[in-house]
C-alpha cells in the first residue's frame, strides 16, 4: 500500500468521524464512493463490507464520547429500532449477492437524492418529549427500510437513518447523532458476521471474508485520534444549519457516485 493511499485513508478516517459525530451519518456514505474510486478492482460486496466495518468502528468511538457528555436517549426505543435495522440489513445483505451492480448503484443514488431533497426542504418538527407506542412502531418501520438499503449498498444506514429518525417528533435534533450511531453499531453486527463468514474471490492485504482489515485499521485509528475534534465542532453548529448541510452533503455524494459509475 503506497504512502499516498495511506494518507488518503487517514483523511477518510478524520472525515468519517466528523460526519458521524455531527450529522449522525456513519461515513459509509463517504467511504463507499471513495473505496469505489481507490479500489476499482474490488467487488461491490467487498467495498460494502469494508465500509460497514469502518462505520461500526467510528460509531463505537462516538458513542463513548456521547456517553461522557451524558446525551440522553430512549434506550428502549433505540433497541427496538435497532432490531428493525438488523432485520433490514440482513435482507439487504443477502439480496446484494443476487442483483447486478447497476441495481445497487441505482438504489444508492435514488435513495440518497430523495432523502437529501426532503432533508433540505422539510420543516422543523414540534418537539415531543415522549416516545409513544405509535412512534416506536413507526421508528421500527423506518429502521427496517434504512437497514435494508444499508445492507445492500454498504452505506452503513446512518445517511438514511439520520433524516428518517429526524422525522420522529420524539427525537430532538441533538439526539439524532447518538441514536443513529448506536443503531449503526448494533444494526451492523448481523451483516458483519455474514461478510466475515463468506469467502471472497479477491484478496488484498489482511482480509477476513469480504472485510479488508488493512483498510479498516488505518481509517478507524485515524477516526479515534480525531474524535475529540469532532465533538468540539459538533458543539459549535446549530441544529438547523446541521440539517441543511446534511441534505447538501447527501445530494453531492449521490451525484458523485452516479458520475464515477458512468465514467467507469
């Protein structure tokens, strides 16, 4: 692995952690197109597996910081929504082996574009302190859908779950990132086991199944080192600005993924 490639992966780790801490998106939405560009010889399942593992590592780091900051969330609702995400992730993961790459790319681009537009133009929800039974059920449905897209494309679910969870009235703006980070870590466990247990036809460096740990270690370690910086930036930005920036980021990345696939 060249020095230039290592430096790019370190920068990815920094950006992944910042996006996860501030916007609640795990960075898979960033890692998939970057890995797709840096390693065009990798099958999409390998890119998805490696990206998902990076997302889980970054999410775990952020959860430690959120715990230290005493950010409160409804743990019962979070666990229920995580179950829905696990079911969706597993369904999407299994389906990804039976559909062509163009279908996976299309799901990635269309889903991100729609969520980006909705996030940019949606109005703020009235705050509701209680997570009702209806909200919990609605959240589980949204989580299952988000998990399905995450399992198929490897984007980690955060880029989908952050705007979806943000539609729930019981979830405040500052709680979106803690909820999605927890769900990304728990929800990713199912497909991670599947990716590790399957044999990949392509190998590069240290790899188990479809997960390339040579890449994962570099990105996650750099994310860990810069975790404190991410939290400082998070504290400086208003929730309204974060929401608009999230929508713009999703729209730009979906356009980028479409462009590089067209060129390739």
